[in-house]
C-alpha cells in the first residue's frame, strides 16, 4: 500500500505537470543539467520551486500564483525567489517535524496554518493530494488573495481574539510561524488554549517563538536592531533578563501596526525555554514534546506540542 507520509515532502508537492516541465527545461539547458548534479535530487527541487519558478515562465505556469510585492513584503522576504524558497524549506521542516511526533498517520492529514499570510507555506501543502490544508489570518487582504488564487487551500479570516471558526478536534496538525513571536502574554495564552481546542486528540502543534538565537542575532546586527527598533544595549539587557523574566514583549510603533494590519497588540515577544515548558501546557492542555532552538533557519525557535489522546 502506498504510504504518502514516507515519501519526501518535496517529491509529494511536485505535481506531475511541474515535474514534466522541470525535466523539459533541464534537458534543454545544460546549466540546469549541471546544477541538478551539483545540488542532487533533493536540493534541485528546492531550486525548481523557488528560483526556477521566479525566473522561468514555463515553470511559473505550472505552479500556484505568486502574491504581489505588496503582500509578500508584509509576511516575508519580498523577492519572489526568496519568498518561495523560505516557503518550501519551512513547509518541509514543519512536515518532517510533525511526522516525527505524530501517532499512526492518517490516510489524509488535516492541517491548519494559523497566521497563513498570503500562503507562503500553504501553497506547497495544497499541492499534496493527501493533505487537507486550511489557513486562517487576521489580515483581510492576504486572506482575499489566497481565496482567489490558492484554490486548494481553504482560507478564512480570524479575529484578533479567539475563537476560530472550527469545531473541536478539527485538525491533526496545527502550525504557526511568526505569530507567537508577535503576541503579548495574555493573547499568546488565549490562542494556545484555542489551538488546543481545535486540535484532535493525539494531534501535534508546531509553533515558533523568539528566544536566545533571535536575541543574539539582534545584539550583533545593526540591521536587526533597526528592524526591532532596539538599541544594542537594550537587546543585551533583554538577553540577560530573559531567563529571570521568562517572557518579554515590546509593542510595535503605530507605523508598523498600520502596515502589519494584525491588530493593536502586535509587537515582538521573546520566551525562554523554561517558561514555555512551565506555562504553555497550563494554557493549552498540551504537553511540550520537543523544543528546537533556532529550528526555523537558525532564527526562531520551534516548539512542538502534542494533545493528550
């Protein structure tokens, strides 16, 4: 019997039409043929789904549409190639993490992206026939774009506070990238409770947070200090205080709030691993089964929780 979850995620989200078009341009272009040997069968698919789609019109025709700059720049790197590459890499990482912790894997996995933006990751989950992918976001513009352009993804709007418009136990996996990195403590705990509600017994939630990897980068980078509007000394103080305080939050300035369109509580939050192990199970009814410092491309930490069966 075919077991979809034992096949490499990149292979599963590569549709037959996409594969055929890639093989065609590879046969026609010696540089791509050479690149395929240099990168190997796994990394060449990363290239094809990102740089390939961004630069080759024939590959672009057999891939989901790319959102406009105005939406890409809100949620991730604004260039088409980097937007697509981070999407496929992060989706692959989250999927492999889910499969490592899931119980008996169902024939079809029900997955929710909480804070899906303009579909940077859901676009790839939506290419896998065995995945029933849903997305929800607070930004009406990104939701509208996904509804119009990513027909394989069921995208809806959510409010600034729970509940979500889903029944109890609706999903086998809930993931959220760069959402709990922006919530104040009260909102964070409220959404943890809600994610625990919509997750099926035995289901897995994978959420990203800011911790020491992110703070250390901010301390050493003037660019990141500007992005977070933190002076180096303030970032160093935050790093020194994180273990004692457990959770720290900085509300964004009005200009950033206006661009993000994510509610008035949008800011930058930082959580210590000990705090997560102690406080998150109380709020969510889930157990923390893995904590991966810098698990999202060396920047954000990954927290894996499982709902008790």
